[in-house]
C-alpha cells in the first residue's frame, strides 16, 4: 500500500540470543561450571591438605618473644623427631619439664654437639659463635653462663628466644639428661604465626655453618591452592549474573529498524 509504513526489528541470532539472555552462551556456562568445580576441588583440597600436615597451637607464655608472643596462634608442621635440625622452633612434651602440656622452644644443639654460653655475649655451639637475630634487641644470648654441655645422641638442647624469662634447658642442667629432651618428644615444628598475623618464621641462618637447615613445609603451596580455588569459585559463579546483565543491557539499547515507505 502506497502510504503504509512498516517497522521491523533487526534480526537476532535465534538460539544464540536466547542463550545470552538467559545468562551467557552455552560454552560460557559450561566453562563457568568447570571453573566452579575445579575451584571447589582446589579450595577444599587445600584445607584438607593443611589439616593433615599442620596443627594449630596457642603459645601460653612469652618465653619465645619476640618471635612468638604470649597468646599467639601458630601453625606447626607435624614432623618426626628425626627431622628436627638446629634453629627449628619445635613443639614437644616432656613430663620432667611440664606435666600434660606442650612446650614451644628453639633447638640450638642436637645429639653430638657441644653447647656453652657465652663467648663475647654469644651462644657457642661446636666452638662456633652463633648469630641469633631473633633475640630481643639488645639482649644477651643468655643471662648467665653455663658450663659446656655435650648433647647425647638422640636428644636436643632447647632455649627460648626470650632468654631472661624462659624456663628452658638451662633450667634443667642439674637433671640426669643435663636439660636435654628426647627427639621422640617432638611432635611438630612451628612454621608460621597466624594470629595475630606475623607470617612464616625467619630462617635461623646463624646455624648454617654447622649443617643444613630444615626446609619450609608446604604452607605456601597450600595458601596458593586455597586462594586460586576461591578465585575460580567466585569468578565462575559470577559469570551467569554478569553475562545476563550484559545481555539485558544490550537488549535495552537495541533500536527498531525502520523500513522504507511502500
């Protein structure tokens, strides 16, 4: 008809447009679902791995200040006593020290070592002066000198980082074992202070001249798994709502296409 005008809308890609309006393409939805599933595996797997490898402890005293303050919450890796090396901060239980309670101290000498204090204000192990930067600033390696102790095989000599108030091996020098503790008494090695957050403990490099130090546990890897899993779950879960919002926004901005006058 001569004076009749007609309007028509631009064609929309049928099934594809409907899929996008419903929250993204099918491929996008499948990928988002895969991301959520993988994220859950990483997230939950990281926590499960951490629960198997680490144990939390609350340190009740200030004997490890400033490395660990009273009331701090730490994560300690489960280890056998045979894995302990010089410089490690360990969790152990010895009834001759404290009954029915865990103790946290630093290993300064192992079986076969000779340990004494002090030479020029420093702890001496196997005749070598040990740098201990983890001690409170300005403090001495020990508040009193003690005679040289030879650590029996299979045992450990332990001190607190706050030497002035720590009831450590120096408080048990008159015992039969001269203040040493059996390796078998150790149940874990402290790796990080998590509350309040202080992060992983610094490596005790002052003991490197005496032998290899302990390697860090898998805590960093576990943290990465948990963070990556959380990102994938949040990102995959957000895809549908974001894609749907984009599709609706595009539909609102679309304009009808006017046909010529016939």
